[in-house]
């Protein structure tokens, strides 16, 4: 026999005297269905072992690892849809956020919760109750992205509403991303839930996020004993913006296949100045850009002799060096290390590709 929770422990805040505290947890539509809540987000595992059929399945097949705690400092945009096609949330998207502590309309206090809406109205038992009900006999689809900046005041730290195309909903996300403005690690998630069919029942929804950008790092190495410093760098010929399609499917795609349409390539992107010693080995090479030198790029096809890493060195009397990147496809969720080997008048480029692991950079990497 399956047991289904009658109550959902989703945090709630500050008691309102004008709000009637009900005997039971009643949704705003007057039904007796339990209310929808969210648990801590996760990250899809790097190595997915599920079959294509499993990927079509519910609740994000595959193992997952906990997202770094700094995700709690950011907001999540989430779309929800009932099987009928009706939106779950009144806001499109709804803002999901972390709160360390809140008190609901009944005066009960909760800690460390992921919430949406006005938590002071939780358990209010009136039309003001912001949480939405589960419908036990229906499929529920959720699609989300992070970070989200709902007021649009800091587009460098979270995607603003104007970057969300109008067709976006729980079945698909269509998002504009500008690498020179939106300097953050954009991640998306999709999950399904049917309270009757799935073992999670009406338990908290846990969104499993995946990276949609490519991470790039550039290093300059001397093969001689000459002492020199890297002083300036930028990238020419790369598409610095693009449109993400997540859920718009082509033949053979799953509901979580990621597609990008890069913009026209441009020059003078990711401009950096500084002073870093250039060593002779991979370990002592000068890394361009701040932090650990990671910048985010739109996944795209790099053609031979089209995209170049341009840099200056101190000994070179500020002369420009141009190193063309090899032909390669930049894929979502992968990190690319390009190493520039300076040997006399020649300049060679090598590349290594890694799965996305924990990164530290000036551009807000989460996982």
C-alpha cells in the first residue's frame, strides 16, 4: 500500500493577524489536495547511465550530487504545468528562493527551506495562500533555470526577465544569453511528477540542474628561459551571445536535449588586462582572465583559423600575438583548456577537454 503525505513541509514566514489559521492545510482553490513544495536543488551526475527510454521517464533519471551551498544565494526561475495544459503558478516564471528562517500564518517557524511566494501567508487557508495544489491524478511538469534576477537590476549575476522569450513554459525554455553581460554559470532543469504513479508521491520537488554553457580557460607558456609576463588578452571571432532552446525537440532528442543558436561572431570579447608571470611548464604558465581564468562561452562550432586568442606580453613591447584555436565543437557542460606555447617566433596551441568539475572564477560558478 502506498502512503501519500497529507501535508507538505515547505517553510513559511511571519504570522498575519488578518489571516485565518485553518484546521488543515487547505489550498487556495478550496480543494483538499496537498500543497506543492520544493526541496534542495541537485546537479545531474557527470556520467549518465540511463537508457534513452529512462531519460524520457519521470523525475530526472540518473544519480545526482548536491549543489554547492552558495546556490542558496541565488534565485531560481521555475515554470510548472498541469497535465491539462494549465500553468501551476500564477507567475510565469515563479521565483524559487532559499530562506534560512520564516514564520507562517499559524505562527509556526521553519528553517532552511526553498520557498516561493509570500511565506507569511503559508497555511493561511484563504485565497491568499500562495502555494499551489497537487492534482494526484495528473502529470505535473516543471522546467527551471538558475540564476534568476527577477527585478532585472543585476543582469551580470542572474538572467533578467527580458532574456526569457515569451514562448517559454514548463515544456520548453527559450532564453537569450549575452556572455559579456550575463557573466554567470547558467543551468537548467526539467522534471516530471505524477503523485499516484511515482514513488515520491506529493513529496518535495527536487530540481536536478545541468550546465548549458562551455567553460574556457587560456594559458600561455614559454619554452625558453626568458622572463616575461602576460599583460593583456581577449578573444576574436567567437559568438558572444546566443539563444538557448531547452525542450524544443528535433528527431532523436529527449526532453532535456540542449540546443543553441549562436549569434554572429564578434571581436574584442572577454577583454582582460593584468600582469602574470609566464613560466615554462603547464603548471607555471600564465592564465588569462581573473580568478582561475574561467570564462563562459556559448556552445558552438569553432572552425579552423576563425577564432583567435589575442594577447600581449611585457617583453614583447606590447606587440599583439594571435593564436588561432583548433577546429573544435564547444559542448555544454565541458571545460576547455587552451595552452599557447611560445617558442621563439613560433606559437603553437594545444587543447585539453575535461568534464565540468568544481571551478573557481570571477564569474560565479556554482558546481
